[in-house]
């Protein structure tokens, strides 16, 4: 069965996609993380694509394989601290990365998930519209120079987005 990509219009056979080891690995990893989350993740993965090339299935499988266990665990470890990372945090952080790219503050191609994970350390339930019963308590984070600097940068980014 042939399918057409809604983004680029390329045509591809699903049989080939599933027969390809890395493509199948990427699809399996993505299938376990949900719909809105998958959309955010796929958009985020575009940040790893060099402008003159396409991402290979091997690279996509590797990138998804690095974050999928953290998504399933609903927590991350960063700078020897553990932070809650429910699905809402991932969706919020994926969007923050894309917003930073659109604002010229993040230049693709990315080489690691560091920016994404750092954003997750700043996530709190108040950052998203919380549905009834879905509130998640965030653990307080230790203050470091990096956290303070990134916090100030994020505050500045929010101010720029609201007023200018």
C-alpha cells in the first residue's frame, strides 16, 4: 500500500517502511507514546535534520530510542536530579523547542536532547492548561547558575512573545 506524506508529498510504500529495520524500530518506539505526543515528537525530530539532507530512519530510530524510555517512565534525570516528566511536560517542551527555533534562538540541526531536557526541568502543571484531575506535582529543583540563566532566558522569551 502506498501512502503520501502530508508534509512533503513524498510517496512511500507502508510495506517497505515496515520491512526496513530502523523504520520499524522508530515506528514501534513512537507507537508506545500516544497521539498528541507523537505529533509533537515528530515535529521536534525535524530539529535534528541538517538543511541539506533528510533524516535517515536509523537516525530517527536512535533519537526516538533515546527519549522513549524517559517518556514512558514519566521522569528524567538531569544534572544528578530527577524531574517529573508526564506526557504534558513532553508536549510542552517539544513546543518550546519549536518556538525557540522559530524565534531564531535555537539553530538546527540539534546534536542532542539537552535543550529539550533542560526545558522539561522547568515544566510545571501551570505551564499548560490542566484538565480536571490531571494536575501533576513538580519536585522543587536545586538552584544552579545554569538553571538561573536558562530561567531568565525563558522569562525573557515569554516576555518577547507576549509584548513584542
